[in-house]
């Protein structure tokens, strides 16, 4: 069986064929860290974590990079309003991001590059575009010459003329064409800035991802992903910058997740329906939020409401209850062999069914349906008067394997507080001894049991998810 995915670039499903056999280079646009992440940011974090997990489950070695935009207009505005500097605000909300996405069951990226730590490669990229005639400098600002890239618009499927009709030059901009966009912005009085060949300033938004992809993954990658709102202009501009510089295909496959509405309305601060993950996980099990997000195909829009989240909780609890009943029964089951092979075969068939659904453009909604089918079968088996420990453990293992792919844990076992503290102390000792593999293993073990760790200057704090 082969994985098929919907490529925004071609607007069709394609058979996934990586650039290098067995390996996947994947880049996901990360958040602008001026506040806690909202539920709209949570969806791509969960979706592409699951895509990554599934690719790994199917045997691929995935190199996963996701950036932080830690300097831009929003951060500068927040710094002015709070009376703090930009790096302080960025550091605080990057830590908050890690805490929130860890609670949601997301694995850390292999690399989380930050704009402020990538300035040299960004400046070098811009200078190379100028040298090739794809960009120009005007009084300290640098703009990309959009019309110099003949394929501009190929991702969003718009022509240059269609795009030009809606473009305009804002007050203060010095660009030659309304379609041109900023690569470097001259610093205003008092703003955070960096030295460059064009004077003190900072990068435009689009250039950071092009530079980071090239530096950390290479000229061409397998998968570039993000929210649907990034298709244009952000991802369109990335393609223009990168392909103009290298002359190579920037990304082979483009994935975009759908929008989130709140109570059937578009989420916005003006409507007062701006929902932060930081607030949701205080009152709801983060695993339920993840389950809710995966219950709809990633390309479809999803509507969030308290009622729908409660329905997701009830559905998630049905699986957990079945898993808990299996856990309870395992000790009292015997090593019967009668009908074991028949049941073991039936259980194994759920792996094939799950793969079939997930191979079809990462259809987590149908993947969850397979989990419900597995739940029904497990419940039916538990009604038998004589059950086999081998079969029970096979059911538990199947739940564990499929759940891990989706980033979900169904175990009902809970550690006592003193057991948590003991494991945390072992992790602290491991880190002191520079046994980081053991420290990471303990963190993962606790995360599987819904124990969320937060490393602070005062020590390690923990809470139940």
C-alpha cells in the first residue's frame, strides 16, 4: 500500500514518493510568539505532529523542522504595550508554546529555529536575491521583484494580473510594483534591529522560512505544511524567493489544514471568541482536544464549541473505558488456546484497516472510526465467560500502537503523586549525569500518563493533563 496525499500545488491526490528513499524532510510554519497560542494554532500543531507520527509508523525517517517567528510587528507592538523588550516576550511565549503543545501530545520538532538566531543566513539569502536581479534596495528597505519570477501564483492558482488587481502600495512603501513584497525593513526609531548591508533593520515575514528551509533541510524538501491561511501570500512568496535563488523545486508536496470556527463564527478578537489553548487545557483534558481535532479530516473546516468538545470527551471516554476493562481483565484471564488464533487474526486486521484509511491523505477521522470498531470488538470479546490473557494483551497492544500514531493514550492507570515525584527526581539525576536519553525517556513515560512537566529556574513543576 502507498500513501496518497492531497498536494495544494497540483490540487490533486498524489502517491507519496520521497526525494530520498526511506527519508522525509518536512517543514511546518510555526507561530509568531507574541501571546499564548490559540486554538487555530493548535490545529496545525496536532495535525502535522500526527502526519509525522504516521510517516514514522510507516517506516520513514522524518527530519521535522518548525520555526518560531520571534520578531515582527506584533511582537514589537506587544513589547511597547507591556514595557518589555522583544526577546523577553518571545522567550516567555516560546516556553508557553512548548508547555501547551506538550500537553496536546505533540512531539518536539527536531529543530525549532528562531528568526533572531538566523539573521546571518537571512541576510545572506536576501543579498543573493539582489545579486541575481530578483530583489532591489530602496533607502534601506529591500523588496522582492515579484514579476521576475514567472511562475508566481502557481500555489494559490492565481495569475499575476488577478493578483495585481487587488494589490496596492501602502503609505510609506517605496516598492516599484504593487505586487513586490518586503524582504528587509528599515528600523524605526527605538525598534529592535540588526546591522545589514542596507543599514539597520529586520527581516520581512516571508524570507525567514525560505532561509531556514535552505539552511536546515536543503534546497528541496519533501513536505511543506501549514494552515490554509498561509497559502497566499506567505507560501506563495516562499516559493518565489527560494526557487528564484536556487533554480530548484522548493517543496514537492504542500499540505494545508482547514480553518477553525468558534460556535459557527470565524474566530477573531473583535467577536470576543478568541480561544487560547492555555485556557482550554486548564479545564479540559488536552487529550480530548487532540481527539476532537483529529475527528475531522485535516483539510476540512472544523467548528469548535463546548458542546462539541463534550461530545468528543464522551466518545474518547468510550475507548478509554474499553481499554480500562481490558486492563482489569488481563490479570484474571487464563492462557486458553481455544479460538485464540481466530481472535488474534481479527485484532491484527485492524492494523490493515487503519493503514488503509490513513494512507488516504492522512484521514484521521476514519482512523478514529477504526478505533471505535476495535472498541466494539473488544467489548464483545469481554462478554465471553473465558478469556485469554494473550488475546487481551493483543487488544491492549493494538490500542497502544494505533493510539500512539494519533498521539492518544487510553490507559486508565494513574501514578500516585509520590511516584511522579520519584520519576521526576530520577530525571533530574539523569540530566545532572548528562544521561539525556534517560531523561527524555522519563519525560515521555510521564507524558504518556498525562503528566505534564515544566522546567523552570526554580526547578521542575508538574501537573496532570
